[in-house]
C-alpha cells in the first residue's frame, strides 16, 4: 500500500493524530497561511501520486464530515465525482475547483 499524504502519523487511514470523522488538527500557533501552504502541499502530492481521492480523504481535505459530503453528492451540490467500481472517487483538481468556486468573503485572491 502506498504511503498516504493524509497519513502523516502513519497510523491508519487518517492516522491517530488526526482524530475521527475528518477532524482537522487545531493548533492555535498555526496561522492560516501555514494551513494554506499545507493544503497546497497535500494537493500537489495527491496530483503527483494518485489524484483520485476516496470520499473519506475528500471529506478530510475539505474539513467536513463524510456524511455531509455524501449529502452534497446526492443533492448535486458537492465537488464533481465519479464512480470507480463500488466507490465514489473525487479528483483533486475537481475538489480544488469546487472549493475555489464556493469561496465567500475575505480576500481569496
């Protein structure tokens, strides 16, 4: 199995340090620019290895619950996805495009 970009601790699908249900690591000493750099690095690594993410990985990447991602898919409001066998997969470029298109407020330039 390939090392996952979403598993920095090496302890499973999301690693023990990340918590359950796509919890984002909340470190008050980490500013938003560091989190943006981290997200960009994860997206770049995903594109270079396997650009198709599972629903669990996609929910983690977006910082939402997997059930929320599923509800958005069923309503046709989430990121573009496709079925690979029995699982839904999300391309990292589609995730990033959807996220950018749904940005609101502040300076997102």
